C-alpha cells in the first residue's frame, strides 16, 4: 500500500497501455479507460477530502506528500495518454492496423491495469485513513471507543470492503492474462507451422491456467464470503487454536492438522490469502521501552484455516490512552506508508 513506488508504477503502466492501445487501433477503448480512470480518481480523492473534513482530522506531512504523488502522477501519465488516444480516435493521427496480436493483448490488459490501479486508490483513500487512525478512531482501541467516521463506518465494514476490492482486482488480473494469451494464440494460428505450434502451446498452457483460475475463483468466492460474514476483523482480539483430528468442512474424509498460536492475538491486516496478526500481551505491559516502536513482524493465518480463529478475551487494551506501536500503519508512525 505504498504509493512510492507501487501506485506510481501502476499509473505509469496504465498510461503506457492506454497510449499503446490507441496506436494499435483500440482508441475507443483507450479513451474510455482513460476517462473512467480519472473519474474514479476524482471520486476517491473527493471522498477522502470529505471524510477528513467530516471527522475534523488532520493530514500529517508524511501523508500529504504521498497524497500529491497519488493525485498528481496521473496528470503526467494517464491524462496525456488519454489525450493522445483522443487524437487517434478523431482521425488526426492514424493507428497501426492489422497487428492483431498486439491489438488483442493491449485490449485485454488496459482495462485490467485500470482495475488494479483503481483498487490501489481504494486502499489509499478509503482503507488506510481508517486503519491508520487518521480519521480519529483507531482499530487498536476498538475496546474503548466507537467508530465515528463516514462510510464504511465500522471496522467490520472496513474489513469487508478491503476483501471486496482486492478480490475484484485479483479476478481482473487473472481474466486479463487469459484474454491476452487467447488473443496472442489466435493471432499466431494464421501464420506458419512453428507459429501455430507455439500458438497451440500457449492455448493449452493458458487453458490450464483458465481452469485453475475457475477453480481458484470458486475457492476465492468461498473465502471471500468473508465479505458477507467477516471473521477476523481488523482491530479484533482473537485466539487461534484448532485441536488435532478436526475434519475438513467439506472434504470430510480429511483430518486437519493441529494449529495453535500462543496467547491472545491482535488482527493487524487482512488479505485474500491470509489474516495477519500479532501477540497482544507484549504490547499491553507498562514498560514498552525494550520493544520496537511499531510492529513489523506479524504472523499469518491462511483463510483456509479460518475455522481455528475464535474471539479472544479480554479485548486488547494496550493502546488505551497511548500508542503501543502494535499497528505498523498507525498515523503516528512517520514510516507507516513505506513498505515494511
């Protein structure tokens, strides 16, 4: 979730794909993707500013600098590329036609890149201001204070939308690769024998990838039911324990291995694959002088093992009236928006 370099690279890649798509006879698609991308940026940036104003919070220097990166970079990448695509669309410049391989690949990957970049904007403008505590309420103080920010209002909703937008980006990436590979294979099928063999190889390889994607999409949808029935909410205090001999929920003939993490755990972060958590007790003591200021090393629980996660008691109280450093993304951490 670091704008520099990840979001910056995504904006650069999207601008390049928009320009290439326009050059290779996909100008209508390129213009639509460029306009939609900038409208999404304006929507998310406006939502962020309204949230900051509504909660009377502040924008610290280390956040404000990166806000400029996220908002201004597209003015030098996506906007010029879209303007260039518009020139090709109006006929003032002539596209390169009859290069079906490049046309098909960029037609598949350009909207894919837009969805991935748009997902990063949701992270930056919607999720991070909440889990960092910038908008007032802090997940590490969930036991003491109620959320007071606009939609998504609760830690449950924040976690739910975290899952939703990342699952959309993941699915878009997989489908984009499949369509791009299909376009390449189709274009090679009209050439010589070696090209046809290469094309068939790509077709079979990505046919397997398509089957894997469909299967993973099934398991993904099963796991992303988290979006509807969230378990492991950010800021929640949990215990992770599963006795030996427990059966798999739908492969009933399979026994699951024993699983246990020591002590009460604090949920720091979530992803499609796992939930990141860390021990709560060390951050609840009176003397924190020997501990690192902000927690970087966390444990992971695969979503396939989510049944081992139970609510823990008492709720984490280490941040009551102070910052214990249990959350790397805390707005008080000047390095919170850097990669760990």
